[in-house]
C-alpha cells in the first residue's frame, strides 16, 4: 500500500549505509530531497521506497522522479515504473537519455 501524505518526522528511517559519502548526521533531509530520492530509488527496494513515500509523500516522490532527477540507471527507471504510478516516458532522466546520441562504438 502506498501512503499519500508525507510524515512530520525529522528524518526518514534510512541508516548511514545508504549515504556513505555524506556526513549522515548533517544531512538536511528536506533540502536534499532530490539526492535522497535518487539514491534510494537507485539502490533501494520496496521497503526503502515505502519509507521514501512515508517521509516525503507520494506526490513529492513522483513529481521529483518526473521533473527533477536527471540520471538513474535503466534498471532503476524500470523498477520505479513498476512501483510508482509513472511511465518512463514521463521521467526527466529517461527523456534526457533518449535525446542523447548513442556512442558510435
């Protein structure tokens, strides 16, 4: 079940392992939402995605996937489309990939 509304908690329930390259205690979870959502979509699974939705709300996660995240690997795009109410053609990271010419090799 995907919850609709964000929570009022101070931070999501993600451990430091997801953000190994950042100072975990200093992450501004609201200001860094694009980084957090992209990281969890790329490396997490359904349990972590549920936490994203619980913390940020479904609309913010979907809007961010559609309009703000500029890169996700193909597998993450495909998996996100099976979980969230979104088509890959609606995702900025997918449309940017399609507009780039392929390498000649």
